[in-house]
C-alpha cells in the first residue's frame, strides 16, 4: 500500500510502499476513503507529542470501507462504510462500561500510538466497540472531518460543558475545531462570538454565520467579548492550547460561566500561568476534554441527517497524499480558513 511515513521531525513525509496491514482478530482493515489533516497531526510532525515513536504513519481523522474483518468481529463485514473516533477504547474496562471511553487506560490512538490513516489502508483494532456506520450518501471528506475536530467540539459542547440554546459561546481560535464548535452551537440555538488574530479567518467565520467576530490583535479582546455579550460569555471554548488564549477565555466569561479546554497544550504551553483569581471570584467551572466516545456518534449524525447541522463548509481543500507535508507546514503559522482532507491516495 502507499503511505506517507514520518521518519524525522519536521522532515517531509516519505511517500513509500509498505506491506498491507495485518487484520487484528478483534478489528478490521479499511480501505481509507478520506483522512483529515489536523493540528494534532502537526504536533506529531514537530515532535511535541511524547507518545509518538518514529517511524510513524500520521493520520487520525479517517473513514473507510471494510476490506477485511477479524475472526472475533461480530458487527461488521466486508463492504461496510464506517468511521471511528480517534481514541480506540477497549469497551470493557470500568471507564468504558460507564460510557467514558475517552479515558480508557488501554486506549489506542491511530497516528500516535499505532499506524495512522495517511495511507491507502489502516488496521483498526477493537472494531465492535468503536466503529460507527456512515449514513448512506455521506461525503467521505465530510465524514473524515468529523473524526476529530467536529466530534471533539460536539462532545465538548454537549457532553462536557452543556451548552444551552440562547447562551453566548466565545470561541478562541477559528481553526477546524473552532469552526466546528460555531456551526454546532448555532444548530443548538446558541449565539457565537469568534476570536482570532487573522482577518481572513474571521471573515470566513462571519460568512458562515458567526453572530460576532473579534480580532484579538486589535484592542482588548476580553473587553470586546464582554461588550458584545453584555457581561461576558456563558461558555468559552479554547481551541488552540495556548496560554494567552486560555487566560483570555477564562476572563471573557460572565460570573458562574464555564470554560472548556479543547486545544491541546504542548511544548511551552504544557504548564500555564492562568488567572485563578478570575476562576475564584467568578465561581467559574473549567472542563477538560479530549475526543468523543464512540457511542455518541449517532446523536451527531442524526443532527446532520436532519438537515439542522451542515458541516460541509468546514472542508476547504481536498488534497492528495503527497500534499500532506505542505498542509502540515501551514500550521507553523496562521493556516488558511477551513480544513484540508486527503481524498486521493494514489499519488
């Protein structure tokens, strides 16, 4: 199979031919239909994720068609079109049985702790516990875009921080997660203010229906959010994993507000100095979140199928496997609006 292999941090991914993956007894092998290029893949590429050993095939936002099913698999067969969360939980431990698969102690994460989907094929372990059938007719590129950014935003807003209709959501960062959060929040009846430092990305968010936008490089963004929301946001979502935006997210809240940390803190931002006096005096609630349990896919897919949620505007570029390095390098700066999805694995 063709694959894009990372052999050295920040080096171009090597386009190479590798043996087809072996099918796990409890898993499947998929012919990959599409795979997103995510900021988390960039963390792998620059070497900031300690869980990754090289060489590695990146890619964790994928969908595909079952090519082979293991002997212990009961729910899936050859030809099924499926998607999986990027955290492959065991499905049997106490956390999994309680519905908290994202904290499974033996989780497998393709692209990080197992070969990922920047390849023509991928082996997916624990298929019965993690795979979900794709709705008929769903664009594979859209399905791949759901795999991390949209699902993470969905779980952050509805599974962790309980966003309600009529509330103000302040989204700090207008990348894939930020835009997903905005579109989901609007479908749930919330109002959204988007904060970034790139006018092009803010204009894009505004064109997709953001109620308000704030350029944090022009004036005090916290004060602007408080003015727009008439006292502060009910919920703030931090989508970058950066100290400054995390602090500002907390300070942008009204009293008794909530903040959910979605952006992955890495490198210099692993340990942050934050305004805990704001948390204390405002009696704020702070949530951490990572990924989404597989059992929550039906609620998100149902909202999409109903027509109330259209996530197709997320997709900005459909690229070939050989263009993955160029897409990863864009995250070194202000990446262009929207997300890139690999849809051509032949070159």
